[in-house]
C-alpha cells in the first residue's frame, strides 16, 4: 500500500509540475498565432514587416518590436462595431481564464502536497476534483481562443480589398498553443491520479476498520 502511494506521489509530482511549467511557458510566450507572409514579401521584394506572431498579450512583427494588443477591459464608449466589441469580449475571456487556470493549479499543488503527506482521503478527493475543474477552465480558454482567432480572421478578410493575397499567406496556430494542449492533458491526468490516490487511501481505511 505504501509502495502504491509512493509511486502515485511520484507520478503526481511529474505530471503536476509538467502541467504547470507548460502552462507558464505558453502564457509567457507569443507564438499562439503565426502569420507567415514571407512568400508575399519575397514576391514583392519587401521586408518581413507583414509576418507576425502573437500571444495572449501582444503581437510581434518580424525584425520589429512587439506591441500590446488592445486592452479588452477598457471602459471608453468608443465607436466600434458589434463584431469588434465581440472580439474584445472574447479576448478578455481567455485572458482571464488562462491565468485563472494557473492559479487553480498552484492552489491544487499546495493542497495536494498536504493531502499526500497527511494521507487525507477527502483532501485528496477535493484536490483531484480541483485539478479536473482547472483542466475544464483551461479547455474553455483554449476553445474561446480558437473561436476568437477564427472570428478575427473573418474580420480581417472583410477588410481586405484583395482576397487573393491570402493564398500567399500562411496562417496557423503556433507551438505556444500546443504547449497549452499538453498542459491540459497533464492537468487531467493529475486530477485522475489524485482521485486514484484517494481511492487507495479509502480502501486502506476500510481494511483497517474491518480488522
């Protein structure tokens, strides 16, 4: 029984830390969405000014400085379209959800450490559910970001005079978003292992009470 809990504790440490690190790196980097216009720039003998990559907080041009995205929480009553306002709401949503998932993970890590040391059934169970809830928050943030990217692309297409330019532009999600997916999977696995640990502790208590 002790060996089982020891192996579960080691597994929890590995997947829990991995999930946390991947999410921190993803939030801190600016490769969620990549626009590669190198073909278009080469054909026009231009520079790399059109290519860019963006994260949750800012957009970076190749060979240029990064600049912050529009603040989604501004309260000014500006003259913007409904579609633009919807983009701001979506941006504000995933900007909140991703750090919230990180906070839940930190809190879950603290309660998980205490629950493993104390072999507390209820605390292990609650920690597992907390990690699963955090994974749900992460998944919601990912879904909102993907929907936001699609809506922003449609908005940009409507503003383009020539749709033929898109043929030479490569638009894709970057490795930062891939790290979030890995973090999500690790977070789900962490929650599941905590629930398994709670079951192991619960079975041990039942055996002790039956003796």
